[in-house]
């Protein structure tokens, strides 16, 4: 859990710095910063997506995952949670629609960016297993997230700071999972999870680049389905990585 605690601290510091300088930046600079983050997210997503060894796995994972996510309305639940956080943060006072939307966008976007990617899953699971490599990976992620949270908070405001709640829940949960089941996670399972995560980051980059507004939180079940498909194929003796 040490890596998760470090990540929370760096995101908190970065977002507070971003809040302090955000109001001093012209709107066009804030928009350009978000565009830059969108381009970086697109690059990282494409790089991670290439980790898959068989495109059929992410194809099935994304298709099944988004159906489950849409039925559960994960995006809606996350936005309602963000709205509840916003009302608590404002002391129960009613915010204007634009301010509330900005808070929710900042919370949801930052939560997804910080919690989708190989460093999140592999690092958290290995950290939970007590491996030094896991903490090192989360330490690297923490530094990257510190700068990203600074830029996000400068553009989206206070909602980014509250993304630490998502980090605590998700990364903390993965660390606990790693302490129990981490040894059963094979390299192919991790690679396919990474590949699916890359596709989700590409989708998130479309939001940051203001090209499309996909409900990316509804795709999150795909991250669970990918390793399960690999495990199922192995149990059935199916070789999903033909030579």
C-alpha cells in the first residue's frame, strides 16, 4: 500500500499547486494544456494497446465490457458520485451548472487518467505482493501524476483533487488483491489487461482533444474481462497466441 499512499500525496500536492496557478492562466493557455495532455494520453494509449498478443482478446473484452458497463451505467454512477462530492466540498451550497459540470469533468477525467494504465494495475498488484518493483513502478507513476494533476487542476479545478478518492479505492483495492491473488496473474493476462487499458486511454484522449465524448467509464469492465479470457483460454487448452 506504500505506493498508493505516495501516489495520493503527489496527486494532492500537484492538484493544489494547479489550483493555485489555475486562475492566473488565460483560458486559451488552459485549453492548450488540456490538448497537450490529450496528445500525450493518445500516445501512451497507442503504445499500451500494442502490448496485446492477439487483437481478438481486446476486441471481445471491449465489446463485452462496454455492454456490461452501459447496463450498470458506471459513468452515470461516477458522475453522480462526483456531484455528491461537489456538494459536500461546497458545504451544501448550490453551484451554478457550469461550475458543477467543471468539477464533475475534472473528477471523472482525472480519475480515469490516473487509474487506467499498466503502472496502475501491475504496480499496485506487485506492491500488494510486497515486491520492491511494484513500489518503484508506483513511484514513477506518482511523479508523472503529480505533473498531470497540476495541469488538470489548473484547467478543471477542484474536482481533480478529489480524484485521490478513486486512487485510494482502486489502487488500494488492487494492492489488496495482489496480496491475495497476485501470484496467479500471468504475464499474458497482464499484457492483455495493458492492451485493453491502452484502448481505453485512446478513447479518453478523444475527450481531452474535444473530438468525441464517449462514456469511457462504462468501458472499465473490459479491464477485468481481458485477463479472465486469457485464463479461460488456458483452462480450455486454447492457444490464443499462434506462431
